[in-house]
C-alpha cells in the first residue's frame, strides 16, 4: 500500500492508505501539522499496518498553508529516503477532497529526486 498525506491547512490534515489507485482508508486528523508524525504512528498502529509494508508515499504539495505542506513533505521525504521507496507528489490546485484527488490523479507523479534512491 501507499501512504497518503494531505496537509493543506493549519487546523487539520488527512492520512490514508492507497491500494490499487483507490483510498482504502482515510482519516481526518483535527490537529496542527506539527503532530503529523505522532498521528501517523497512531494511524498505522490503529490499522495494524507496519511502515515496512509501505510501497511508497503520496503527498499533496499544495496549494495551501506553506507550513503544513512543508512539514508533510519533510516527513514524506524522510520516510522515502530511509525506506528506499518512491515518493509521489500530488498538486491539489482545485482543492478537491482527498478521495476525489486520488480518484482523478491517482497516487501522483514520481518525485524524480527520489527515483534513483528508491530503486536501490
């Protein structure tokens, strides 16, 4: 599965799991972006999913709050780098819901900076 992170607002963010280009699990977390990492750990544990099972991370890069986007991108980059898995980037220029965004755009485009790293 692919982890989905969408943080475009300072008051909440979305975490999900994508399987076969569809959001299998989606949760809205009413918290600031500084809590993404803690919430991500709780989210994966609650769904009995281990980070080592991830096949990639799909992160929404914007538009929206710069702080929220930056934190979510840093976490996604860190996971992809340490796990050598692909990073997919989605832009949500029309402010679609997470389900509509994944339905319309899939997991996103592969971030070319991680393409070589994820193939090791």
